[in-house]
C-alpha cells in the first residue's frame, strides 16, 4: 500500500520550456502533497505544500509564479516549472500523506522523483 | 540550531558490523518520528516508524526518547545493501503540520 507515482522520471529540454510533473497517490487519498527539490549531495529542500482544493503554501525563497502547483483532486498534484532555465536543473520529488485523521502522525510516501535537466 | 540534527557521517563499517545512528530534535511539539533510507539518485523510502516503546524490524531497531528528544536507529549484522543515506524525520504540529527532515547520515558498508 501507500504507493505514489511520479511522472515523468526524466526530462531533458531546452531553456525556456515549461515542464509539468505529475504526482499521483495510487492506493490512497492524499489531502496533502509535498514538493521537494534536491541538488547533488544535498538535503531534500521543501519547496511547497499542496493542499487539495486550495492554494499551495510555498516555502520562503520559492517563486510561486515560477513553480506552479495544482492539487485538483485527492490523488493528483502537478508541479509546472515555467520557463525553465539551467539553474532549475535538479531532482524534483513529490510525496503524499494519507487522510487518516487530520493529524500529522502519518508518514510521507515519496514518488520516484523526476530528474530535470535544462540545456 | 537545526530543528532536526544528525551526524552526517560518513560511517564506514565492515559487513556484519553493528552501527548506530543518532538524531536529536529541538521542538517538543514533535508528534511522530520516522527513519527513511535514501539511495544515491533515488527517492527516500520509509524504513520504519519510531515509538517510545521501541520498534524492531529484522536487523533494524528504532528507539525514541521523548525526555531527551533523541531518536536512534540500530542496524545489526550490516549488509553491503545497507549502504545508503539514513534520514531522521519528525512530524510536528506548531499551529500547522510540518515535517522536518534531517540532513541524513551516510553509511558505507564494505566487504
């Protein structure tokens, strides 16, 4: 159980392209999904918290107009990197937490990650 | 001071060794605790939850000490496949739910 699917797993595209990444919870409903970015040999960095049916909450220093998040259903959140540039190249990972009780005691389950390379 | 602190390592141990990782957290509002494992260029995977009563899963034992705000992970009889980064993760409620990840402890198990 608790499977999170992330797609695509790898993207290579030209500078200026917008890239959309999907995160799906396959066997559970997720009111909350999280988007992280990780640079080589560094820790996970939380970018934003995505809540179903409401606006995402962005961490300090993350541009909401650059990283568009949509969480339209209990099983799907999308992250769109708009007009991507080489400095946006990174490993993007989503995670989801179940809806069992409105408490924080559930662990997060991660998608496989998306490796984004902007040329 | 970081909210969740771990020894970054790396820990270099031979196969069969017992290795222990420690993690401290600073916020007493922390409610639930987990250890994750992350392999190179992969996503983190949940290893186990951590309870005050202790939690054992095969060669892995996790322990929580709320009074000291300290979490541990013990790996017995280390295997080559245990080589990874181990992340200490804390969920807390500080007026809103928040999950804090430790920076991770790198483990190398060598033949």
